[in-house]
C-alpha cells in the first residue's frame, strides 16, 4: 500500500520527543547502547558517529513518518534502537528547529 502525506519540518519536530547534538566522541563510548532490534525494518549498519544531530521517536510509526520526511528533503539518516531510552534514535545532519542558544 502506498500512502501520500504532506509532512513539514514542524511535523518532523513534533513527531520526535527529544533532540540533541550528536557528538560522536562521547556517544562512541556508549556503543553498546544501540542495538539492531528493528532490523530489517530499519536498515542497520554500524552506528556512524559522524552525524550532527540525534532525534528520538517513541514509536515505529513516528520513525516511519520522520524517515519519509528526511527522504523527501534529501537528508540522509540512520536509525537505531536506543536501549537506554527504549526508543528509536534517528541520526542525521538535518537540524530541524535546533536552537543552540
């Protein structure tokens, strides 16, 4: 089945419940925190610590909508299961509404 939706950057922010800068050096020390639980639903490779931002989603449906939005705006991403939060984490260079103030 194919569904067509219009998802905005504001929708993306509302679909995620937390966001932060992804400083790979700190996260690399917590490597065991991230699992391949949703494989093959989330195409999984080793965690890339070079992304700029991390966003967390509570449900797989939220992840699907966020991933579709990122694809529509040509922003690569990587998804993984964060066992510390029991949520899906999306790693990307897309800043969303990030405010660094």
